[in-house]
């Protein structure tokens, strides 16, 4: 639909003239900016920026841009991430038994709505194998028990490396990843079926029903070692009433989960999310 | 706009033929039903019902209806509440320094949108006196310090009794009412500035900002002795982003607070809320 | 999850004691009411009711209930529809080239969220055949050109009859059904990709973009001869901004379309919708 | 809460390096950018920008900045608008009989949420005089009949000029302003009580009820000569059901109207809206 673009994400200490410096650098290299978005966190004294420009016509050769961006970031005392919009990241999807998020993501990947490749689906239950077959995506069953958990995580890590996976998406994967795992593979997005920080942990719909809430929610966030406490990317809600049993909350919740996860993943894939200090800036 | 109606709220143990029995009782007395709404909580084995019918043409004299409803409820082993739509309850509003909910409620009362009388506004700070004057509503300043809290609550109780108040609304009243108070005057509705059960207690917007949520909320609930834990009537939300400072959350939050409180109060005043087992059935 | 129930939908002229009469009839036959919901359209002088009760324990044999309900409706001068919750209707899905609604419906049918059978998918383009195969649903390609439209509609009608279809769902079927067709097969639900009555007809997203709206919508409605004018069942919206091109509206719109159609269809299948006077009462 | 800032809004033909040029100009004059937001309308070949920087420390004296911005815009072949955040515009509110939007705006102005002065309220009915008195705002009654309309508009124009009004807000002013008026005073924001473009013109709630919609809306837009056709700033919605009579739609609609108007006005006052080609870019 559109030609490729270069996307620079940058965090650095705040000081005057940063926008000018960044835009000037792009312009000096002949770049035509499509989007430029900045945010200053004055409490933290940080400047965040996302700039996207046409790859075509840019003065630096593609392979030279990342290191040029790093040099720029170093001059500013910060850190840069550099992506090309036509590099579709390799994303692994981890699931258990529920299919709604998995199928939604596979459909969106196939239709091009989510710019990603899915080289592998990993599951701790065998149930969803045929769903993956329909989409031609390899499905690997890695069972997890309390005793075999460390071993299973090691297997998953090897699979992620073998398949050159950049990001893992927990699409209703009902296992908690250990700190050991996350320190080796930190790029993980999860969907939690509550409006965090309410109802962290297990069975949020049951507890929401118990509490008699009038809205339920879903939260997509980056995974950190502390359960359900990572940087939030997207939250969605649905209305419920006294007529809704726990089963109805679960049913209605599926739609909020699918939407929150799909939106968060798209934001991530379009490189619109910058994580800092336990939170996200979402340049949408 | 419409003529007066009789509203029966009933809770009783569930068993067959209850709808028929209730509707039959109304019909047998010549009542023309406007609305009939029922709910069975099968887990609790409870039947809840709200029936509203025309007062005009009903076979029992107005003053005889409440005791007739009580007899009916007793026959069913339950409890009834009986109200007339043209009885506008006497509601006291308790405030501190913030005006947004107070003014909103006073406007809605004056315009007839909230069918209530406001005989008195009670405040622990003097700031909002002139706002009440504009609406011709008596304003009483009852200062509260840690030392005088018990005494102040006693003063408030006496004011509520003196003014024959049926319901107290905490419209950003930044004091926690004691169990002693609530046991003597249990009909209290509060607005809490978070999406409960997230961010119970003090400074929810500051904590929401810290957590980096993407939605903030407000919750209107009946007050119980445990802080921010009473039956929820209404919840509203607003979207926020990384651009929003705490002050922006507070500003955006004011609109969700006003709406959640006004809607909850209207539901209560129209006798559409039945409280049971720490939760509400809202027949809207 | 729950045992079968009987669902009675009734419309009749309003008069006193109708609720009592209906509930009394159910009780007299030993029925245990699960849900009873009524609405009086005072302008039209009509009474609408939906009553659902346990099939088990009901005094009439299953096959005798429909005619008993008809007799009841006749006594009240109205019309009844009688359904059993374990009768999953046979629903045909009509599509063109877009897969998002089709796949969504097939997933929801397979997971049991939509209580229906899908004996057939009919398409005026061949593109979605493999998607149907994945779900084991027969796909029939009925091409339509301006010249062959009448003939194609005749073919579709025969397919609907042959497969004993009760309801046809237009899941982005980009053809207008003729009055001739609708008079023979009137049970059709459509999804229109705008917030009706705004942007009736072709290319609503393009026109929404032109107009510069800040919200887009989707509308699920029963189909009538006048285009996009039938009784509305469900409407959903999504926020858009100046950053959204027409393609983004189309992308965001797909999610609102899927949700509006799935919700409307579930309401229909759960027999929660009563159509009258060009509008719907939705007992949800 | 924060010190004053300078806000530049610019539209010019799109070409490379514009962001760099603008940010460079600010930086060259020692400005510290708080927010920078851009949009390219590639179809129209236009570049839109909003840049906000600290007034304090900027190298140009306050009174010299507007003409410097104009020179900049001329060099870019475009047009600039320059504002200071501590210049609170003089806004006239026009009303008829309904108070909900008026009181909401006056309260938000008094609380500082809307950074504006309200030197005058103009009404074609006398009803809201006392409401204005409460806020200490002059109220002027300018009756309008079919015969006196031209004359009344002339009176209003003179009042706007006399009170040095920058913007007029139609807060449920139930008169259509003529082209003659708008050509002399084009800065007018209206609130229309429907989800435009649905239900343009009179009695939108009655028509929405007739159509049986499930959502109602409100639209705040700039006024143009063609009725309800001006650039849209903000749209809000509320859910309705078959239980809602026209009166309920009107009641529920009041809250959506208040919110849409207040939000749109704040966006305008914070200079976050750029109008072009019949649409708005809202840099929020």
C-alpha cells in the first residue's frame, strides 16, 4: 500500500533543541518525514521521540542507517531503536487451550493487518494443533508440569532462538514465565483478562463477578518478573450487569481480550510503543 | 410528565410461580403494570423483582399499599420495599472543597432530572457555601479534625435526622465515615475516583498515573464499613495516554465522576437498584 | 451448561393484567420462569413480552407447546413465536470477498458462542472457499452479474430451501437483495459499515472520511426492501482521527463490523429480539 | 500550574524538511519545544503543524513573535496562527432556554478548566438570566422573530464587537445563523444533538427514536453557511434501548452534548484544532 519507511525511536535526557536536532539530522540526509511525535516526561527529565521517514530517497544506504542512528543517540546521551517498516518481525505465539486470541492473531497476520511473520506456535496443551494447521503455521506442543517447568522453558527458549523469534506473544498462555526465562528472552507481550491493576493473578472473571463490578476489562502489557505488573500498552472494557453469570463475563471478556491484544500487538509492530520506567508512551 | 406509579422491590427465596404470584397480586388489585423486571440468582437461591404499576386505578388506597406489600412479602418468606414515584426523597449532599459533583447534582435536581429534594448540604470545609446559595440550598459547615471526628459525625447524624434525610450522598466528601455512623445511618452513596477494586483508598489518580494505565474510572457505590468495598451501582471510564499528567487525569476524571454519581443516584431514586449479598441488581 | 428452556415471544394490544395472565399461564402448566421481560409501547398501544422457562418439568409435552402458545396469543388478540433453546437454527452465511465477518461467525459457531448450525455458505465470488473448508462448511459459489441477478437470487432461494435455512446472514455480501427475494425469504440480517442512518448505501468509509467524522460505526439490522432501512439490532462505534486514512477507517471498521454482527446474531439466536413497526425491542 | 507558552499553528504545501525547518527556527531563537505535532495530508499535498514552546527564554520579544511567525509562514508559502497560552480568549455564549450546556461551560470557565473569559451571554429568550447572574456574567436578551431576525443578528454582531469577542459558542442556541452573519463573524462553534451527518436539522432525537437507533450522539463543529455541515471537532455517543422514550433520549443526550461541547471548546482554546478543507486536525 505504501513504500517502506524508516522508524527511529529515541530516548535521551531532555534539553532544548532536540526536535530540531533530530529533524535536522533526517533532513540533512535527505529524508522526507512522514510522522514525527515527541514526548517530554518533565518529572523524569526525559525526552522521547518517534520519527518515521521515507526509506526511498534517504541519503544513507539501508544497512548504514542503524549505526548512524546509534551514533546520533550517543551524541544525545540516549538510546535509539531503528526499524524498517518492511521488516516484518518474527513473532511466536504461545497458547494453552483457548483459541479465540490465537485465531484472531493468525487471521490478522494473514490479512496483513498485523505486519508480522508467525514461524511457530508453542502450546502447553495439544488442543489447538488443527487450528494452526488451517493457517499453515507450525505447532509445537511443549507440555509443562510443576516438575518439568524449568526444562520446558529451556525448550521454549531454544525454539525461539532456533526460529529467530523477536517477540513472544502470550495469547492466553496460562503459565507464568520465570525470571530466568525473561532475563534471557525479555520481549514478551501478554493479555491479562482484567482491567489491571484490578484482579491481578488467577481467575479474574470469577473475582470480578464476586465483587459485582459493572465493567470488566482486558489489559495487554509487556511481561516483567512481577506478575501482571509490566508496562501497559492497551486496555479495553465491556459492560456487564447483574444478569451476567461468570460464564457470561468470560464470553464477553473474550472480545475485549482479542481487541486489546490485537491493538497492542499492532502498536508494537508498527513501532509506536516506547517503554520507559515501567510505563509506555504510545505514539498512535 | 407521567402520573404517579407504585414501585415494589422484593427479594425472596426462589421457587416456581413467583412471577405469576406477584403479577397476579397486582392484577387482582386492579393494577396496570408499567414495568416488571425479575432476576434469579441461582447460586444464592434468591428471586429479585421490581414491579411498577399505575397508582391511579389501583384498588388499594395509597396508605394501605405498603403494609399490603409487606404481607405479600411475608407470605413469600422475603422482604419488600414499597415506594411511590411522586415521593421525592430528601437527600443530603456531603462535600469537602471540590464543586464539580455538587453543582452537577444541584443542577440535575433543579431541572427535575433527579427526582429528589435537597434540604441540606453539609461540608467539612466552608468553600462551597456560595455555590449552595445560588441554588437556595442551606449549607452547613461541620469541620472535622482527627480529634473532633466522632463529635462531628454526631452533629451530622443529628442534622440528617432533623432534616428527615433518607439518603446521604458523598459528592467528593474526603472523609471516611465510621462504622458507628454507618450503623445509625446506613443509606449512603459515595463516588470513588477509580475503577474499583483498583486503587482503593487515597490518591487513586496519582497511583493510576504511576501504574501507567490507559483508562481511568470512577465508581459509585453504597458505603459500607470496609473502605471502598460496598455494592457497586455504576462505573464509568475515560481514556488517558502518556501525554496526560496527574493533573490531566484529575481533570478528565471529574467528568467520569460526575456521570457515575449522577447515573447511580438516578437509578437509586427511581428505585431501580436492589442491594443483596454485597452486590446490586440494577433494573434499568 | 444449562438444560433446555422454552422461549415465548408475544406481541398483543396493551391492556391491564397481561403480565399476570402470561405468567399465570406458565405457572398453571407447572413452568419455572427463568427470565420474564416486558415492554409497553404506549404510543402504539402494544405490549411485548419475552418469557423463558425450564422445559424440564413443564406440564405440556414439547410438541404441544407451540400450538398452546398460539391459542394463548389468539386469546390475547396477538401473535406468538415459540422457540426451544436447544433447537439450534440453521443459518446460511452470504459473503463476497472479505473474510473477517465470515471467519468470526464460523469461530463463534464452532466454539458454541453462537447457538446455530451453518449448513452452507453462499458467495458471489470464489475467494473464500478455502476458509470454509477449514471449518468443514460447504461453500457454494453463485456468481452475480447485472444480467444474471434474478437467476442468481432464484438459485440462492433454492439453496436456502434445500438446506432448510431459517435465517440468512449477509456477512459483507456486497449485493442488494431484491424485493422479490425478500418477499419469499424475509429472515435476513445484514451488517452495514456505517452508523446508520448516516452513510446509507455504497462506500460509507470513503464518505465518512470526506465528512471528517471523529467516530465511525457499524450497524446490524434486519433487511427490508428499502436499502439500509430495516430494524436496527445493534450498533457499535470506533474512534478515528485526522491521522486515519480511508484505509485505516476500513481496518478499524472491520472490528466494529465483526462485533456488531456477532452481537446482533447472538441476540437473534437467543430469541431476545422482537421486531415491530420497523424497530426492535432487544430483551438483553 | 505551568508558565506561558507560545503556540504556532501552520498550514503550508508539503515538501521535505519542513519539520526540520520549523523546529530549527524555534531552536535558532532559543525556544524549548514542549509539544510538536505534524500531519501530512498527502491527498491534498498539505503539511499541518502545531508547535508549542516556552515563552520564557525565547529569544524574540512577545510582541515580535506573531510577525516573525507570519514571515516564516510566507517563506513556506503557507499560513500561520500564533497564540500565547496565557491569552485567555473572550468567548460569547449564545443560548435559548436550555441551561445544561451554559451552566457546564460557566462552571468549567470558573474552575479554570476552560481557559477563556466570558464577557457576555446572549439569549433569544429571557429564561437563563438568573443562571448567568450566579456566575457574575452579563446576560443580554436579544429576541428573535422571523421578521426581526436580520436586525437581531445585527445587534448580536455589534455586541460581539463591543465586547471584543473572539469566538461565539452556540450552547443550544436554537436559531440558525445567516450567511450574512457568518461572513462577518466566522468564528462560531455549535453543538448539534445528533451523530452528524445523521439527523441534520430539527428534532434529531425525535427522528432518532423513530428510526430505532441503538446509539445517540452529539457533534460539536464549527459553523458554516450550510446547516450542520461545518468541520467536526468532537463527537460523543450514548447507548439507548427500546425502553427509552423520546424524553429519555433528550435526557441522556444532554450529557453527551455537554461533554462534546466542553471537549471541543477546550481543544479549540488550547489551540489544538486546525481547520482545513472542511475538516479538522485535532492535535490532542
